[in-house]
C-alpha cells in the first residue's frame, strides 16, 4: 500500500476500528469492505481460513479501496508471514507471543533486510496497491504493520522486554486466552480485578515504549469502552456473532406478529 | 427427511420462518442452523452458490437437526432439481414461473413416478435423514416440497391455471422482480396500489386452490407484516443484509465513544 | 484419444468393463485408474460432481494410460456435452432419452460438423492424448462415443426410432429409473417379468440396429450375468458401494476377535 | 459500472482490445488486469471455468479499475446470463446464435424490464462499481453489453434478421466454428474465399444495422489486420497460447547457449 | 463432544475400531459415517487433506452422530492442533514423537490452561456437539484425546519417559515407519522378531503407565489379531485399499462370465 | 519416478532447464507440460499455491511423461517435504538455508531411513511413476532430489559447511534475496561486483564439493548466460512474466494497426 491507514491513525492517537472475520468467505468480505472501516482482520488462527481463502480475502479487502487487510496468523512462522504479506496484507498479527525473542522473530520475518530477514518474491503483493514488485519492495518496511498478541500470563512478566522490541508496530491483547491463563472464566462476563490489572499493565507498557495497543472486542459496546480506555486498534464487530445476533433479533421481531393473530 | 416440517407447518396454517442465504458458505450456515428456524434457503439464482457449495450447505443444514434446507434454483430445469434433491434438500423453489405448463414441469421434475418424471439414483440424498436409498425413494414424493415463484406480470393472468397445478406445494412471491415487471420502483420503498393488488390476487388464488403462499421479505419487520397478511413461508432475515446492517450499527455504537473523548 | 478402446471392444462384441464413480474425487480416481478397467464413468447426474471435479477426474483417468473416461451428463445439453468433451472425455452418456429427436440432438451436440453441430475450441481436449487442437478436431468424430440412456417406459415405444438414430454409439439401460417408471420396486430385488421383457426388447433393438447396449450394474455378480446376457458396456463396481461394503466386511472380520477374547 | 468503456469505444468507432482467458485462474487475471486493456473475456464455453472461478475473475477484473469483464457463456440461457451479470460483468457473449429468435432471447435475458425479462436480485453486482443494488438496477440496461456469436453457416442466411434484433450490442464472429460449419480447415491457416465472403457479409450487416462486429483472433498480428478490416472488438492475445509460445521462445533463446559451449 | 466414546471404550479396556481415511473427500466420509464405527481418522500426514477438507470432514463425521473424528496431524505443531480441535475433532494424533519433551509439547498444545497452553477461540468447535463456545471450553480438557505416534527406534529408548507424560491419552504405533527405522522391509510382510519385540515393549509401557496403545492396521485380519494382542485403538480398514481391493475383486467376479461364454 | 532426469542431466554436466510456476493452476501446468522442459517448479513460497494446488499440479506434471515436478517449499519443514514427496514430486527445494545444520535437516526430512528420517505412507506417491508403494519406497532415496537455496549473506560464510552436507543434491541461488541481504538493489538491474563475487564463491563451492548449482533466472536471456557460467539448473521462463510480457507485446503489435488507419 502507499499509505498504511492503520499505522497513520494509531500514530495520530486515533483509534483504528475494524471488523474481525471468522467466516472464511470472499463474498461476505466484499460486502463489508464497502463500509467505513479502517481494517478487516482475516483470522487464520481460530477460523477455518485456508491459504486460498486468505489470499482472495486480502485481495477483496485491499481492492475495495476502503479498509486495509490484516492477517491474524495461525501461528508465528516465517511461511505464515510470507504468505500474508505476499498476498498484499497491510499487516500481520502473530498470536501468543510471550517473550522478546519471539517478538523479535516476528518482526524479523515481517521486515525485509536490512531490518529483518523477510524473503521477497511475490508477483502479487503490490498489485492491489498499483505497485510494481520493485516499488512494493521499497515501501514494505515502512508500511507493513508487524504486530503480536499478548495473551498469556507468561508474557506479563516480560512486558518491558516485549514492548521494546525494535520494529514492533502494535500489540493486541487477547482477552479470552489471557483470562484462561489467569484462571478467569471469560465467558461469565464478570469484572475481574486481575484481568483489569493485567490490561492496565499492558496499556502502560505501550505508553512507555510508544507502541500502540489494541484488543479483541466481543461487542460494539465493549469496543466503545476499550477505545475510551486508550486502546487504538479495536474490532467493533465480529462477522459470526453479528450474523447470529442479527438473525436471533429478526426471529424476535417477526415472532410478535404471530402472537398478535 | 422423515417429516417435512415446512409442509407440516403450512398445512397447519402456521407460518414457516427461515433465513435467506446469499453468502455461499458452509460455515455461516453451520452457525445459523442452531437457531430455531424452520428453513434455510440456499439461493442459487442470485448468489454465487456453486454445486459444491449447495451440496455442502444442504448437508450442513439438514445434519443440524434443526431447520430444513430449501434450494432456490438458478433456473427451472431437470438437472438443477435433481442436484438439489440428491443433496438431501427438503424442497426446491423454481424462479420466474409464468404458466401452468412451466409449473407442471417443475412438479414433474421434483416428483418420482408415477406422479412425475424425476430420476432417482443418489447415494447421498437420504444420508442426513438416516435413510437408505430405498427408504428415501419411498418417502420422497410425500415429503419433498415442490415450489415455484410467481414474480412477473405475465403470471398474473394465469393465477388459476398455475395454482391448480397438481402437486404444487407452495408459491413464493418475488416482490422485486414483480415490481420491476409492473413498472414499480421497488427500491423506493413506497406503497403501491398496483403491487398490493397483485399480491392480494396471489394470496386469493392460494386460498382458492389451497396452496400456501410465501414471500421474500427484505426485513424482519416486513416479515412480521407479511405473516399477518397470510403469507405462510417467509424469510425473517437475509444473511447479507443482516451482516451489513449489524456492522453499520456497530460502527455507530462504537463511534460515540470517540466523540466523548 | 487416438483409439477409443471402449468402441473398439464393443465393435468386437467384447464387453467393456468399468467402474461407476459416485465419489467426486480426483484422488480415488487416480488410485483406481491403475486397475485393468476399460472405462471409468464420471457421474454428473446423481453425484455431486462439479465442473471442476469432472475436468480433473477426466484428466486423471486419461493420463493414466489405462481406462478411458466417460461422463454421464447431469442432463442432455449442448453445454454439458461441450465441457465433457473439452475436458478430453472419450465419451458422454445422456440420461433419460425417450425419443429419436432427443437422441439425435445428443449426437449432434457430440459430433463436429458436418455430422453434428458441436462447437470446437478447447486448448485442453487433446492434451492427454498428446494431440494438438488440430489433431484433436480431426479425430474427434471417429473416436468420441455418443451414448444415451434408455430408462423410461416412454422410450420403450420408440426403440426402433431411437436405435436407428445415425451416429448413436451406445445405449445404456438405467434399470432403477426404468423400474420406477414401470411401477416396479427396484430395491426389493425381486425378478420382474415386465422388467425382463423391457430389457430383452432393448437388447433386441440393439442387435437389430447394430448398436451396442450397456447397463448399470449394482454388483459384480449382476455384471457377470449382464455380460452373459449380451450387454457390452457394464460397470463391475461402483465406488460408493464398494467402499461401504468393504468397510462393513472389515467390521465383521475384525469383530470376531472380540468375541474370541 | 458507471460507464461501459467497451460500448463507448465501439460507438466511437474505436476498436476495443482485450485478452481472451482460457486459464480459469483469478491469479493470472489479477496480473493481466493491470495492462492497458479494454476488456478481458472470461470464457465459460471452451475453458473449464466454474461458476466460482467466473465470479472471482469478474471481481478481479472489475476491481482493478482497468479493463472490463465480459463473460462468454457456455451456452445461451437465463441462468448463465444471470450469474454473469450478478457477478458484475460488463457484458455477456452468447455462443452459436443462428436465428433472430435466439438473439432476441439473449437480449431479453440480459436486460431488465421493460426491455427484457432479466431477473434482478444480487447483493454483489454493483459492488465493484461502488453502486447500491438500486443504483445498479437503474443503470444496468444502459451499460450492460448483450452480445452474441455468429459462427455457423445457419446464421449466414439470417444476418439481417439477427442484426436488427432490438437491443443487440455486438456480434462476435467465431472463425473456427464458422470454418468448421463451412467445411473449411481452420487449422491449415490457408486463405479461404468462402470464409472471407462470410466475414464481409457479417461486417456489412453490422454497418447496415449499426451493430459493432467483433472477432476472435488467434494472434496479435491477425488482431491488427482485423481491426483494419473494421472489427471493433478484438482479443489481441489469448492467455494459453501466449504462455505456450512464450515458453517455447524462452527454450530457444536459452538453448543457443548450450550450443555455444 | 459431550462424551468421547473412544476414550470411554479404551478406559473400559474395550477396543475402539475405526477406519483410516486416505481419500480427502467429505462425500466418502458421509457414506462411511453411517456404519457402526467408533472413530474415523482424517489423515493429514500422508494424504493430500487440506485444511478445508479436514474441517468439512470433521463436521461430516461428528454431525452423523456415529463415529468420532480424529485428526492425524501432518506434523506436531500448535497451529495444526488448533485447527483440528477448532473444527470439532474428538482427538488428535501427532506423528513421529521420539521424546518426552515432544510428547509433552503435544499434550500442552492440545489442552487448555491450566493443563496446557492451547489457545481458545473458535466459533465452530462446539457446534456439532450442540455446545456454546463456553460449554465447549469447559468440557474440552476432559474429552479431547491427545495422542502421539511412536514409530521410530529413537523412541524405543524413551518409552518410560514418553508413556509417563501427564495428560497423554493414547499412543499409536506406526508399524511402517517403525520398520523402516529398524531396517525391516515392511512391505515383504514377513514376521520380524525385532519388530515384534519393539511392539511388545510398547504394549508393556502402555500397561505399566496405564496408557492405551493403538496401531495402524493394513487389513481387517491384522486388525483382528492386533485387538487380541491388546491394542485398543485399531483401524479395521483404510478407504484407499478397501476401494482398490474391492474393485479388483469385482473384476475377478465379473470376468468369469467372459470365460464361460 | 524410475529415473530422475534432472539429477541425471546435472550429473552429466548438462544443464537442466525448466519453467518457474507462479500461477497456481493445474490448467496452465497441463499446457506447459507438453513442452520439452526438464522440470517445472511449483512454487509454494512466493506464490499462493495451496496444498491442493500443489498435489494436482505435481500429478499433472508427472503424468505428462515429460518434465519432472520440483516443489519449492514455503519453508523448510518436515510436513512441507512430506506433502511434496507424497504427491510424487521428483524433488524439493528448501528456501533460505544458511547453515549446515539447516541443510542437514532438509536432507534428513527428504530421505528415508537409514539416510534420513522421512516418514513413509502415501498411497499416491508412486502412482504417476507406475509404482506400488513398496517400489516407491525402495527407489526414493536414489531418485528424489533434495535441494536447498543459498540466498542470504549469512550463508556465504558457511559455504564449505553447507555444500559438504551429505546427501545434498543441488544448491539453488536466489539472486533477489541474496541481493537484498547484501544491500544491492536487484530491481535496478545494474551489474554488481559484490553479487558477482558471491555467485562465483557459490559456484566454486559447488565444484569443490561436486554439488550442482542452479539459479533463479528472471529471463531467458539471463538463463542463457547463467548456463554458460556453469549453472546446471535454470528456469528459462516464469509463467507470470511470460504472460504479462506476451500480452504487452500483443498490445504493441496490434496497436500499430490503429495508427495506420
Ligand atoms: Mg488468542
Ligand atoms: Mg426473483
Ligand atoms: Mg437413471
Ligand atoms: Mg465458437
Ligand atoms: Mg508414520
Ligand atoms: Mg528467495
């Protein structure tokens, strides 16, 4: 891309808002990419999104001219990062990073030399940005977002180490996995002082090291709160729950008519 | 299936409610099939639903034990009806039927001899119903819904002929195509006496010939109204619009937070 | 192909034996294509075989150098015949042909001018035969098998008309659909004088008009009997039933061990 | 689309130049869509292009902002035209049209009422044009190209009837099928007075009835000649032959080095 | 799942019997899932089973209400285990585990905190079990089978270490790879004292540490023997060989008829 | 395969010439596999080639009887090598190998015991070679090419260590990544003494340790030069650039005609 809107917004201290995609379909992506979103997260970790799905979904997002495509990897690895960036993604998010060493490896795989060790070679990466491969290579290190997830108590002891990793563009909190590792029942939806404390520590590390912090949000209302709390990268919706809740609501709206009869 | 719930409900003068599927994904179908829906319409006419999509979507719906799968054909033809019923669909809807001859052909393709001329031979049709091919063949004519769409002014002159077609299980109104053919701007959303009259005529034909009438509904509120009006087969939601509207709403909900800052 | 082995065998009054494919998988096809079969039938009528499946399955069969690929169409149509022959199939079988007019249309769609009206233009049809498009065009009318199914009582009155259709290469009996149309319970597996008579009439028409007759066989034992009866194109197995019966048998063989304990 | 560049060029008597796609791949399409082409023809007749391929290929072409997508149908039918236009194609080409009745049916299936009988209803058709469904419906009849192929001697007697079909936007000559039907060996590449005469007659009919005429071209050199001859819609290349010829040439260029050793 | 039948049987010292799937097809799976099998192994190591295949195959198995789905991983890794369990698999089998460290890592990836480090987050995992994500999370550690393969002589020295890995639910012997690593020609089918001794050692380790032992079986007869020998998880058939052997047999049965003539 | 032509040629000091595949399509592969190429490289690192694509592409190449299939891995790993060899590939190329340890691991994963630790078990690997699994296992270590890429300055210090790795069959230079890591602007196309020196060092290491050296070539002219320079494994073309350049040229050729008017 010629301009990573997500990075631009976050650097301006403005929240980047997007949608989390759990349905591996280029068709739902095409519909949503017309909305005023900053990003769309193509989830390869907890959704059955194949390489082929991902590549086509990234192209659908980026060619819309609207939101930018971010790929949440199934696991931090060189090959997973290569395929996402070769597809033209504006950024990657590596899950479950607990140490600086792991964080540094993610950055290295996501950045070309001399910063990192990313291999270059796709005929496709620059297409949706209207770039030749040469142009794409030149601009990549500036514009590709290398992000990681902090979502395990093992990472909480290493926050300074992790956040000071050179080249790290964003840290995303995974509240469900973090809760699980802290022994908190995420699904109960109860406030938890332990979880709140952990989040504050993460946000503080972000402020200290000037690294924007984002978070997965299970609802728009929670997204609203997270933005106010200082998170700069939030999904305001997830496609799967939006669909389920929307149809549930439609069943209620339309059911009243039966009672009226 | 051992029992077509859609037909059972309609015969009891109870509305069958479902969801219209414009996203050709087995994954969104699996999520929605857990909701208390009577049917899910797999649309092959105006959605890019391939044979492979349809077959997997029908299996996903039927194996949920909840709603039943109805396939809206891309066009009335023997091969299209065969593939839907061989996949285990509980019914088919043939679009744009304007004459009794066309209606009769649809019924014939959907029913085995001696009623119709459907060819039998799938190893898969009965699987989700727990039936052997022999059992499936025996039960099919009773349980498969053969439906057509009335959605063109050309059909309005033939309502008696069409509705009296033997074996016809349901007539679905297509309000958008019907509006277009009547010179009405459907998208304007204005009341239209001409359209209302046409719909009343169709409902009347249904009552006269004891054939349930359904209708495509663009929203849950309209579905509520249509049920009260006497339509017995309505979609309370469509996946595509549910998704778009849900994310739009999430953008609004979460945006207030920014203003508050 | 440079030499249609199926036609050659049948012209020599030798039975061509093959396997009927109900599993749309290029992988099972690749495994079976190494067996000494004369043909493999890719079924698009009663199996969920997409265009993409068919094309890859035809290539897998023909490139094995062993059996030849025959496509059973989902319905007789110009486009269905074109796609099968463009994929390199050695023949097509059109289901449910009841009149000479229908049979003649199938032949016309399957043969290039001056015999028929088939359109030419694939870059792929000749590949597995090692032919350029020009070579493929030259040889096609001689080597492509144009076959139809007789499987409805409506056809029994027209046997002479149907069998004398110029260019017709084979007639395949569909015993299940024929039984259904004759009011016979095919699944009961009982002998039926009416069915036997119909088959004899079809075989006689074949002998009279010098057109080979084939038949779908539900088991190897029945295939054996049909060959003795004079049928020249028989499937000795179907992949779906072979798989089911084989695993059932394995459950029995291995279960004895538990009883022994 | 807001503006059909193909129609605009042809109405200006300027040749529209494109590429013919025989490889059903969204990836090769994405690469080529960055070239200064007027159109890309997605061939569903003689290439193994599935519905899913076509839909993704059309989106890839149109979202490039460059060439426009034209779908050559596997056969003229309502469902084939619907799926192409619902995918957002700028036009369709129906093969093997021999009579005015057939031509009129194609136009009717491609145009919404009151001109034709096309059914409307896709959530996707307008996406790549940035249109809502309502906007897309309003603009379609003006902007969608309804074209047919004249490629059989049966059509040569009906040229006046065919070319005067109201709403017909372009006639494409299929020189290979036309040659076959005229008994000419197309692959020999010899000049043919009979073929030349047929083409002149077709061009003359186009001039008389003010309908642009296009033609399939097997090479860029022939495309050059056809443009000079007055054809207004020509493919300057076909992907399959471009690839084969390019690799052949590379083998020659690189082989000299071995001889030098 | 609410109840892992495989674990239940093995804990009762009853053999769990299943089928090994080498054909990556949801269709063959659907057919076989109606048989009284305890499990179906979806092989991602030595079969071309893509993520998409696996997800659909797991859903097809589990939604049948019969056998349970076990995924044999292409390699032990966090991402491979996540995708299998997110799809709803009842268990995973990691190939080629030679040390306790490797075994412990597999268990950790397969179990949620506090036992392991598995990440949670799928919208789909609980669907076929009728569970909400919360219910699925709660039940997973009890019900998901974490299994490994011992199939290399490098593992034979570490049997005590491996078998005493906490949380290990089953050890599957891979006789082909074990033979290769021991220098035995598995394909010769000769008895081997060395191999027998290795197997006895593995079975003994299982008894000592109360971990059930399974084994890949190339035939039903061998499965019978293995069950008697004390193996508690055996495949009684493999789809690929069942198909090949079944068609070979059909060729023999039907060939006699030709000789008789 | 019964005879690895690539290895045979290189051992004879003859250059093996092939084509690099960046379009993940079985169809373009089928077309090109008829040309006199020694190999076709299925690229999984920088092209969106899924497992399913790769498996079908390998089968298409090998079943052509012409070139042999080589898979460039997305990353060196046991699972990636297994899937390529199980598909029947004649060789694998692991990218970005910088140390002897990494090289040795690649060889180990690609060779069966006693040489390496590759796991055996595919029903498909030997099919296109006409081999039973037993035959395929016996011949694999002799015939499968285990190759690596040297493409980073980190590797330049370890050339002797890397090239002396036992069982290493070929080393492929990646000039783009090598340039990037050396701080050279590859896309500028300027001669670079540093790059030339690095290549000479690699060629020298190859001669010293008797390991053939190959190189990625961006054009046929460069391939010619590389062969003269002593590289024994070169791609004379890449499908993506061949296609783009070919269509660009066609636009030029055909455009002259417009000017002439
Ligand atoms: Mg997480
Ligand atoms: Mg309609
Ligand atoms: Mg039949
Ligand atoms: Mg043509
Ligand atoms: Mg093994
Ligand atoms: Mg490289």
